């Protein structure tokens, strides 16, 4: 049993296909305080380093008409929609406060004609319209990228799984503040929640599925 579990953590692969006309790319919290070098005490250097790779995946998804949906972790509704216990967690151990509304770091590649969701907690489905947006787009697969791997990205993956979505999780297009935590989180997601792939593997699967439909860019359901 232990050998079987270890194999699933290390090498397991979910078996669902990844089709561009059923998928949406979620870019989680690539915002100034996490990605802009030195801008806040919450800077995640690994997230900054993976931006070029993430941008290539974003552009690849756009070329295949895969919607790109962005999130930021923000102060919404005077904080009254935020889980009450959040203020007591040890990560909130500085007096630093963002000077205004959270914004996607400019180098991340956000476009104003793409959906931006302001979320009050870790998971992108918590008290946000994300589920409605995805269903209106006809998407049942989410590709999760961004930061932090083991907080907002991982929580979003679990929330998506529980809502019946197929979840693809970027192994090298997610990042966390302690890089020793990256692989343990990927292992749990790999075994029980998501298909964990590199950016190149995600792009290849989307391209292969697109070639299989003859490059047809019709909107799902038409």
C-alpha cells in the first residue's frame, strides 16, 4: 500500500484529456506584492523568475482561444467577506499594507479585455463569480498557474475539483515563498486532485487537441 501511494504521489497522472475548447487558464495572484521585486515583504522571488515561462503559456492559450482569467487577492467589501480567522494567521505578521487596490504586476502580461477577479481569500472560488464565469464560457477544465503554489493555487485546485472541474496544475508555472514546499504540494495534487504538468506539456496537449479538431475555433456549443 505504501509503495502504491508513493508511486501516485511521485508519478501519478490523471487520465482526462485537455481540450482547448473546454479549458480556461487561471492566473492566480501574480500581483505587485507577490511578484514585483522588493515591493513588499510578501515578495516571492520564485514567482518573479517564472514570469517569462508563464507569459509564453498565456500567449499560447490566447492563440488557441483558451480564455485567460486573472485573479488578485484584494481588500474587498471592507474585509467583511474575508474568513474571520485569516487575521489571526502568522503570515500576517507585518504592518505593511498595500497602498491601493491590488493590481496584476505589469510584467505578467495581463490584458484589460480579460477577466480579472478580486478575491477575498485563498481560493479563487470563495465568494467570487468564477464558477459562473467558467460555466458561461462552457469550460469544464481549468489550468491553474500563479502563486502561491500551496496556498491560493492549491486551494483553488481543490475547490475546482470539488465543483466537478478537471484540474490541470502547472508544475513550473506556479511558485511559493519557500521552494522546499513546492514538490510536496505538487505530490498531493498529483495523487488526488489534478493533472500536474509542466508549461511545455500543457502547451503540447492543448496543441495536439487543437490539431485533432482541425483548428476549428468555434465557440463551444455552436
